[in-house]
């Protein structure tokens, strides 16, 4: 591709490797679940995490001692063949692939724990970016319709080897509406033309599978829960422009079950499925907001929406996405921050 990656992309020596056989096993597991499928991307993530927890996985650092690596590979393949007779895996062919590429991989491999902590001590700025979402967290999400890791704040420490007392800011990223790809509960999901509008205008397709994402109104109980788990210091509200053109916009503000308002996020999915969402309705706006550079330039209705979300969550919304370009962002300093600057 003509991109110089040397010294710019590094791989942790502790990173577990997702192998071809993990992807095959992922597909087999999904077939075995039948109607109880969880909507996996079939990229081998779950089986790779299973190998990690069973302590028979292979890590990038193992490539330095290739004889040990090949022995671990053969043991791992045999383990899966014993449990998945239908598995077709050519272990020697896969070993050859890694023999051919190991030198290139090892030039990019570092002791990530020392690397990050040395950078911190040297006064470098460190930004850790997560993927997925809190509601896909293996422990805190809508289990079992979750990923296999912890895409919440704790993984910054456990995945990066960074002490929690070194974190000085936690930015929560949230769309102005909700989406979900694959199976699982979705209390505010829309099955009408508004949901279609959100999916079409927002270009909501899964990044891995290309599957259309399910769309719905912003879910405040979920956001409060995510805020509680992660301790956000500020928020980035993205895709506000996707709501443009809707006459009315709604915000899900509470869950009710059999006449009782629920406190927190239910761990039981049947309880969540049987709950009724309470909504607040606000006026929509028709003006194009993609060229807005300040909060005051937004239509009054859009401003009211942002401020209401902020009020419901109790956390300052510092950034607002108003268009598809990476620079289509309004920065909105906290009132105390503005007072300090002035």
C-alpha cells in the first residue's frame, strides 16, 4: 500500500494470536447453536480467548522460540481436533505460514508493558482507544450476546499493563442514537421508517461483516450504566447530523417492568426483554448542521437535544459530531474550563 509502518505500528509480545483454526471453530460453534446463535462475526475471537483462558493459546512472543511455537501449535490443533471432529486444519501448512513471516512480525514486536510505562515516565501523551462497547463487555454487557473481552475501562489496565492511578481522563464515545449488530436485546429498537432513516443516513453497517445494524433511540439507562462502569470524565456525542430531518426525536429515559421503575441495568435478559421503555419526545430540526463550527450555530432544537442528554447523564458533552468527515466536530468546553481560560 506504500505506507511506511516501520517504528509506527508495534505489536505486544503478550498478544494472543487468532489462528485460522480459531475462525473455523467459531463457525462450527455458531452452527451448533442453531436457533440460539449469538451473531458472532466468525473471525475467531471467541475461540482465541478460550485458548487464552485454557492456557493453551500461542502468543506473538512465542515466535522468538520457533521450536516451542511449533510444539504449542501442534498441541493446540490436536486439542481442537479431539473436540471438533469435523475440523479441517493443516497444522504443518499453518506453521509454514508463520515460519515465513515471523522475522517481519518480530521486528514490530515489543514488551508493551515496559514500552507504555517508560513512555509515561518520559512524559509522553498516551491515548488508548477501545473498540466495541460497554454493552458488549463479557462481564458487564448483555451476556451471552457479547464479545469475549472487556471493552470497558478496566481493560486499559489489564490489557496495557497501565496502573489505574495513571489515568487522567476517560472519554466516552456515544452516538446520538443507538445501534446494535447481530443478535441480542435492544429495548429502544425501531422497526419503522425512522429506524430505516437512521440506518440509511448513518450508513449503519457492521465494520467486520457488513451486516446492517439495528437502530433505535438513544437509551439513557444504558448510558447511565456505562457511565457508572467506566467513570467518564467527558463525552463525545457523535452523528448528531443523522437525526436531521426527523420531525420528532425521542430519548429513552427509563425502563419499567410490571409497573415498577427499574434501577440500574438488568442482568437477566428476559427481564430486560419484558420491560417497557419510557420516552421523552423533543422537537426535531431540518437545518443542515454539517457546517456548524460552534455550539451556538446549531439549531435551537439540536442544542436542546444535546443539553437534555447531558442533563440526563450528568456528564459534560465536550465534542459533538455533526458530519461524516473526521473534522466535522464541534468542541464545546466545559463552563468551568471556559472560566479558567478567560
